[in-house]
């Protein structure tokens, strides 16, 4: 979805997705905005997870 909008990859931000339950309670996603970050996280993890919080991360360490 995001690639079809032709948003330059340099403008994308890193988001920390905090979820409820599971082995890990946070997940990192690189996306242009919070809405797309939410849909990407649900696609990568599970569509039925409960997302508690989405916050932008300024530091790029510990990613990929």
C-alpha cells in the first residue's frame, strides 16, 4: 500500500508498536505514518492482536 503512493523511503519513520500478551510485547515497524504502521504490524503479526500504543522512535538503533 505504501509503495503505491511513491513515498520516498527517506521520509519513513520507525514506530514502536506495543501489543498485549504474547512472547514479546513490542514490535518495530518502518512506515510513512501511524496508520500504515498499524496495518503493517497487524499484517506481520496477527490481524486480531490488540495494539495498545504506537509511538515514533527517533533513534534507529536495534532495527534490522
